[in-house]
């Protein structure tokens, strides 16, 4: 069947505004990742209901057309990039929050809702959705589920998957299923919900989700601690994690990222010349200020030169705003960057940072590091001049070395961004051939024709 | 091949003490469940290492012998019961805690370690393993993983699966794989770890696990609140869950279970004539006493007639000891009982309790209820005279009605005990045919010959 005929069939299913065919689809052909390629799609479609998604998938299945599910394409691993001859199936139009259940502390939402919009909507009802990926102002709940997205609050609250109760999923056949349970506990059948979370659209297309919520926590207090060296900051992080408390945020910035943000935004409160910094928060009702005093004392005992305590929301926000400027600041400084997402057991972070420094030195490449030090998830940033082909090649090579280092330390190629097309080459080293084969068998059980997001994740 | 020849091959792999053949195997042919049957095994084996497990599985696979994995057989759903001609593969001999990593807050353990032993061992290093199934003094970590066991602390900390980072698994082929990651976050490949948790030995045999730990929490304080009626206790539980805190324990006892425990153990502090009671705890460091004062005030505002506050460990233990007497007390009162494990969204608990009362009244059967009200997981107990065949039939019928009621309220047949052989009949109603078929396809991807725990879970 010709592309033209397939587009005609799609046009019969959807409104004109829900279909971008041919060249018009190219605007949607990739995500925010660097270092990934994309194919040429037949069309992009924008269904607004689970039934429409199912109808589109049945049509694609009938004609053997690959499907690439998409949210707002804010991903960083190529997971939403087009493959040749595919249908881009965007969930962007599924933007309804279906219900907020205050008594059971759950929200049921369509997949295209922007994460921060959901956070805001449940907050208005006195409830709290903790996962806060850096992209939350632009990424969708469906995309967060597809990648099992993390964020800064994970150190205390866990990742997206920890909050997913039920999923409505369109299978490769076009059948609609509901997985999981609205209840807190439930062990009927195999846990397909957890299997689908993080599967990057390779097992099914998530159209709706019921997510667990918590009561609103206390007003956060925070502290920004500056250290002469990374090792002192690491020691302080270890000591903080060994207390009986879990900080709600425990972020690390190295000298290079501090300097970049400080020069990008001179009004930021970051300690310009520091060798490293920690941002630590507590959101424990009735205890946050005392927690933060304790964290500040630990930082000082570990060699912090300054501790800047934020006792109110405005002061806490000012610190977080500086942290959130990281990628803008790095882009301003470096022209282009490759952003890593490695994770290691926290005890191996010192080796990881030392190893990254050595890799950068050997290659003559600047690598700056920041990230979620409380859970061992670091985002090393490799800077390069995109106009210099040799520099691009060196940066790519360096990127691979950092991933190999993390895996050698008992870590992983991706803590929260996903595998997409960018990191598939590392799965053999990390998982081994037997697990890889088992994963392909599971994929086959869901999608025997291999039409769902081919060439990604697995 | 004859059973005799298979036993001879097993004898060549294992020490004499690791093999019970023929009649000697019958001592291991079932778990603690009522209402489940068992087949006749060929033999029971007691390997002590992953390599021995793999050797046994390869042998069984070669001869097409079904394998039933077992821990200490404390399960309540028939999951560990023999099927005819099977090999009972017990992990009871794998009792080593392999490492406790204080810095990364993880423990790596063999599957046969008793849960409470693990809790105690990590506590000695200042760490905390929260899952506390009622059977923790006799059940194994491997069994807890197989059923995704819950417990009383789940209301705050989550279930067993929430703490599983890595698994060592012997596949149906005898191949050994490692799933998951030692890191807090990790999204490389599909999440086979979560899929295997709760799969009751149908996908693979878990021989080792790395489990996440927390720092030791504060000393718990608690309150035992007595109410005239169940509805008042439910209202208090709702109000407590709506605060910004998560109680570490929130248990419910109805009039019948209170009376049974009080008469079984007159020295218990339970409020003998109450219509319902809640046991509520906080283990928040530096805040537990204040939390419990708040919980007590909420209970009184909801109509509690007495609140008995336990400010020290001895007083807290006395209350918990009474709660833990539940099953002994019911057995003393009732002769025999069927123990349910239904879970519903918390907002449906009132309908569940009312419906159960109606079911009991219609059938002329006593049903008592207690359980983890904070997470909606209730354990209704159906009492009957085991010598009276008609009473046994009525009890079984009643059991099915309670499960159907829970499912109709958006709940599940099992919150934490598992499906085993006992509740398979309910999966169609709960999951529907498409999901059931998908689960069978996943099972087939792991175990194409269907040798792992056949007739269970799925």
C-alpha cells in the first residue's frame, strides 16, 4: 500500500487538525537529544482519545507500518525520533486530567498532560506528585512513564514508576488493556505495569495513567553549601545520607558548573569560586528548619567554607532557580554539549568523578559534572565546538568512555533519561547476552511484528 | 526416564542431606494455606548455592520434570504446593547474608534467609529493612520476593518489591542471570526485576537478591484507639491519612477480632468491648510523640472512646504483640478459618465492610475483619467447623463472595499473599482475557516448556 493510501485512511479516522502528512510531519521527527539520527516519517497523528489511538494502531498494524509514540519530544536519548516510513503517534493532544481523588490520593490523567500542570492541579487539592524531572515544564506524564523519569526529589521519594498504579495501554494489535490496580497493594497476575514503565513505547502505547499521590509536604527549607573540593562535598553527602533523615533534595555542582551558572546569571547566589557545592533541602513538616540546620552543620564539619541557609520559599526558590539554569548556562559557555546520565552506587561516586577528570584530561576535553548525588545519578556534561569535526568526534568518543567507566563501577548507562537510540550499543556490556535475549523474547510477546518504536531501547 | 533414574541423577549432584526422595519428600508437599490441594512430588532438593540450583534445573529441564520452588512454605495461597511428578526445589538451605553495604545502604542475601533475621542483621549495622509480613519470623526473603509480600509498615514504606534492586535468577533453561541494578536509578533495558517480583516462581527461581535499606528510623510511639463502631474507626483512618504525615503503622481490628484476642490473652491491652480499634504508630525521629498526640486527637474527634498512648518501646511492643496474636486467637475461637487478603481503594473500605457483614449474615457465617486499613488491604477471616462438611462448603462459598465483592469495588483478590493455586479462578474476572493472554505470552517467553511452578499464579 502506498504512503498516500495510508494517509487517506488516516484522514478518514481523524480531523484534519490531527494529521500532518509528508513534509508537514518533519517538524515532529526528533527529540531534544544530541548525537542521534532520525528517519523520514509518513505522517504524524495527534489523537485525543484512547479509542482514536487504538484505531490508528489497528490501521498501522494492518499495513505493517512502524509506530513511534511521542509526547512533547523533550527526551534526551532519541527515543521519540522517527524511523523511516513510520507513523509518528503523538499523545500531545491527550491533555485532560480525568479525575483527582482526594480520599484515595490518586490522580487519573491522559498521557499528554504536562508534568508540571499535573503537579499544580493536584497541589490545588492539597496533594503532592513528587517526580520532578528537569523537563517538567515541557515534558508529559506519558513521556515520564515511557522513560521512568527521575528528578531532584527522587532521593527521598523515588522515580516516576514508584507512583504508577494503573495504566491504560494500546497494544501493538490495537487492543486496549488496563494494567495494575487502583489499590495500594495488589499481586493478581504478573506485574505488567512495572514492565511497561520505562519501556519507551516498545511494548505498548500508554494513553492514560492512575498515579499515586501524597499529602502536601511541609514548606521546604534549604541550604547551599560551598566546598573547596569535590571530595569534601561527597563526604558531606555521605554523612547526610547516613542520618536518620532523607533530604528531599541533595544536588551536586562542580566548580565548572558553578562558574558557568554564576557568569550566566551574576545575580544567582551560587558561590562563584567554590570547588564544589551541595544544594540540600528538607520538606518535613514541623522539622524542615531543624533538618537543614543539621545538614548545614554536617557540611561545615566536612569542610564547607560557606553555608547559605534558605528559610523561606523565596530563598529556596532562588537557589533552585540557579540550579535549573544549568543547561542554559552550559550552552552559553560551551556552544554545544553532550549530556550524560550515568548512575553508580553512591560509594563509587568519588571514583566516577576522578575517572571522568582523567578521561577529560587524556582527551583534552572539558567535562563538567552536576546531578543527583544523593541517589548516585550524575549528569556529566561534555563541551565541544560543534563547528569543529574533530572536536565533535572526540566528544562522542569521550561520551562512550564515561559510560563504560560508569558500568565498570557497577553503574548504568542511564539513570533517568532512557536508552532510546543513543545508548543501545551499551546494553550488551551492561546486561549481557542472556538477559538481552530474554528482553527480546518479552518484546516479542507484546509486539510480534516489531512495529512499536523499532530500533529503540532494546 | 523413571523417577528412580532421575533421583539417581539428583543424588549424583547433591549431598545425601540435600535430597529427600519418594515418601520422604511428602513432608514438604504443601504450604500453610487452607483450601488448596497438593500433588505427589518425585523428590525435594535443598541446594545451597546458585550453581547447585542451576544444575538441578538443567537436570529437570532435560527430563521435562516440573519444578516447584519453595522457601519455608509459610505461604497462604498454595503457591508452594507440589504438583504431581514435580521436583520440590527448596531454597531453605541458602541462608547466607552475603554482604551489608553501609555506605550504599543495600544488603545482598541468599534467598533462604529468614526475613526477621535479615531485619535484625541490618539493624545491627544501623540500617532498616521495612517490609514486615506477618510471617516474618518464619518466611524467607525469597518467598517474600516471590509473593511481593506486604506487612504492617507498608502504609508508610511500601511492599517488598519497592526494596528489590537486583536479583540473581535461575531461568527455566538452567541459565543464571542477574537483573536490575545496584544503583538507586537505572533504566537500561526492560524492568525484568519488577516482573519477576511477585511472579511466584513461574518465571525463574530467585536465588540471591540485593535489597535497598534505609537508615534506622526513630523509636516508634503508638496509640491504640477504641471506637464504638467501624465507621468511626474508618473516618479516623481517613483523617489520619489526610494529614501531611504517613503513620508507620495503621491497623484495624473489628469487634470480633478484639474479643477473640482479649479472651485468648486476657493480659492484652485491647479494649475488650469496643466496636472497632485502630493501632497507629509513628517512627519519625524527633517527631514520633507529637505525631501520635495528633493521631490520638484525631481519633477522639472521630468518636474514639479511649486512646491508649504508648510512649516507649515496651508499651509499643505490648500493643503489637496483641495484634500479632490475631491468627492464634481466631484458631482458638473458631477451630478453622479461611483467611482472605482482599485490597480495595481506601475510600471503598466502608462498602467492603458493610458488604462483608451482609454476606456473612446471608450465609449464616461469622466473618471477622482485621488488617492494614491504611493501605486498603483487609484480612477478613471466615470461621467454620472443619468437621461439618456443609459448614466447610458454605465457608468456601462465602470466601468466593468476598473476593467478588472486593473486585467489584475496584479491588483485588490478593493484596499481599499471592494467587498461588487458591485464587486463580478469580483472575479472569479481575484481569480480563486480553491481559490474561498477554501474561501467558510473557510466561512463555521465560519458560516455553511450562516447567516452572505449573498451575500457579497465572
